[in-house]
C-alpha cells in the first residue's frame, strides 16, 4: 500500500477586495456570469510563511453558474516578510444554494457550513528560502466575510 497523504497547515491569507460594485456580465454565447474584483491588499500569516498581499497586484475572475456553483480563478502577488516576491494562481470551486449566493453577493454573512469552498493554489517563488512553495501541492478552504476572504492553505505531505 502506498503512503496516504496528510495535510499540514502552512499559512493563512486574508484578501481584502476593493470597495464598490463588483463587475458582473454574461459573455455572449455563454451560460455563466463572469465576475471580477480587484485586490486592495491583505495579510499572510502562519507557521511556514508570513508577509502581505501586494495591493493592486491582481484579482479574482470567477465564473458563476445559476445553480450556485462558482469557479474561482485568481492571480495576485504576495510579498514574504523578507521581501521575496511570490506569485499565486488560485483556482477552486464553491457551491451553495442560490439563496446563500444571493446573500454573499449582497455582502451578507453566511454560515460557513452552507458554503462549500475548496481551492488548489500554485505558487512561483525565486530560488531561496521560499522555493518550497514551487514544489509542494496545496489544498485549502476559504470563507468570505464582507469585503475580505480568509484562506487556510494546507501542504499535502
């Protein structure tokens, strides 16, 4: 039998999004709504990585389906406490009832148990103390709270 993978909490991220209305439109010939929200900044903290989210370095371009499924596609930059730049490409899925989606879109709080969110980020970092990010598989969970989203990132061991 092969080794069963485990999970180790590596770090947490708080993403702060820009204020104001979020972009939403239905692309021609498509059956989903495309969204966009820009990043205002944020914080990285945890046992294996600490730093900040660089303001204005990217955003999230979700695809939202009528049945309550959301496909995340986010790109942005982190900066470790030692100044190292780290690129993140974060993709994932969220699913909740259409009523919960409406509350989230209105900026209302929802019970995290009512909103399934799982992410699979990939990182790019230069050679040095943070290159472990480039050769590690991660999974994570997320929870939206107002104009911020909180992520827990787990290294698959």
